[in-house]
C-alpha cells in the first residue's frame, strides 16, 4: 500500500506492509522501493515494513537546491516521528545506508538496530574501488539507462527533470558523506555491516567502517557485488533477520569484542 506523507522537508511517498515491530527500508541512490523486491516477503513476515522514497527519488518529488545526505537524514527523522511514530530498525542499502548512519547519529533515540549494505562513510574518491567511474557518469550515458528508466516511470517531476537530479546526485557523491572514525564511534545502535566481495566500496573501507562502529558485525558475501540483496537474497534476508532478532555476540576467542563496552570505537586498543 502506498501513500504520501506531508513531511516538513518534502511530500514523501511511502509504502507499508507486514506487521510487528517497525523496520524502515532505505533504498539506494537513483533507486525506488522496487529494488527491495527480493527482501520484502521475508522481512514483512516478521516486521511492519516502512519503505519511504527519498526526495528526488521514485514517486517523491525534487525540492530544488543541492542534494545532501544530511537533508535526507532529516527527512527520515521526520518520517520516523510522524509516520512510524517512534523508534524503528533501519536497513539501508548504498545511499540508503549513509542516510541510516546519519539518522542514527542525529537521533539515536529513534534507531534500534542498523543494517548497512554496501555503504561508504567517506566520498567516492576515498571509498570506491574505481572512483573514476563518476567521470563517465552523465545523465544520458549508457551506464545510467537503468536508472533513467526507473525515474521516468514514476517521478512526479517527469522524465525531463532527470538531468537535474542525476547531475546533483553525482556531485553529492564527489564530496559526501564526510564522516570519520570519531563520528562513527558515536553510533549507539547495534549494526550489521554487509558487503559483496566485489562491491563498489573497497573491502578496506568497509573494514574501517566495521572497526570504527562500537557494536558491529561484519558480513562479506562471496560471489556478490554492490547488488548483493538481488544476487543473494536468501543469505541477505537470513542475516538481516538474525541481526534484528537481537542477542549478544558470543565467540570462543574474541579479539575486537574482548575490549570493555566503555572503550569507544571498534578499532581502539584493548
């Protein structure tokens, strides 16, 4: 079921299904809720799913001006307060994961557990395996055809508005996000960090994200790319559900987890 919520920042399209504790799914850049199709049945069997489409994505209109992750996180906070009505689990894929991180930093009271899939915390030049790919991305390039079609099919702004959105999104990736280990150490929510073994983000960058978060688990899915939720849905869904179910991680020979809970940052010396 879909509807619009009149949030302070933007009139936001969202869909809901399932029952139980709320779980908000945050899609990737240039994407729509349809890209969560392989997750929705399994997750809706256990949770009340909320799927908002961010400003300038899917059915949600553009609002003009620069596109920033900070504004998108503000929209997410407003959604949690006005539509969900309280704290929820957040699962974010790619740009959606960046938004989830910033939401958890801005309003830890509204975030219970986090799932971050293919997420960077620094700009593309520092995080991507091939940052030069941005130079080849233009609104009318062949590589953008899939996203152009997604946009044209449902955007209330019409297909002619696509170049304005695409250009500003690519500009955003060049300079955002700009978090550091100190910022990440402030995330309170238990977090599952997930990546394909051939993701857009370097494994080193993903490992840095995992180590900097105070309460994190790391999953590197073999034989998968940045599209791991589509490529390995059974594995991804199982790990998401296990993480959201809670419980402390207990291993026989802890190293990073051997430190005391009061020590900030997973990369700190025990």
